[in-house]
C-alpha cells in the first residue's frame, strides 16, 4: 500500500481544472454552497463509498473538509480501494486563510 500524501492549501491551486484530477469537498451541502475551492465537487464523507465507481476512474483525488481531519480518514478509506489520493492539510480553513494572508 502506498503512503498517504498531504498537500498544502497553496499547492491545490495547481490542480484546479486539471482533467485527470477530482477535487472533492467532503463537507455537507450547506457548507459547500457557502464556499468551496473552484472546480471542487461536493461528495459528503458519508456518501463517498456510494461514488466509488466514479472515483476510481480519476487518476488523482484531492480531498478536503473543514479542518483536515475528515479528509485524512476518507483518504485512508479510499486508498484501500486503490485510489490515488492527496489530502489537503488544514481543510477549507487553510485555503481561506491563504487568501486572507495574500497567498497565491
């Protein structure tokens, strides 16, 4: 089994809009609607395994949640099915924080 890789919020920008990458917001629909990373799709953590057939078609999945804890759990779960995963460290809060501090 491969190691779980984490990425920083600044690094996720590289993957936005990439055709072989699926950025997944694991939060609930209401939080997703309030704000999410561009091109991210909303698949709440509890619904991930229902979407397994679709998820396995992508070369890379990038997961994020509110603070990063749920995305780590989800990444470990999906790695068992052979998915290539990166979990975004710090979640959407880190992503918004980088915007507030002048990050890319």
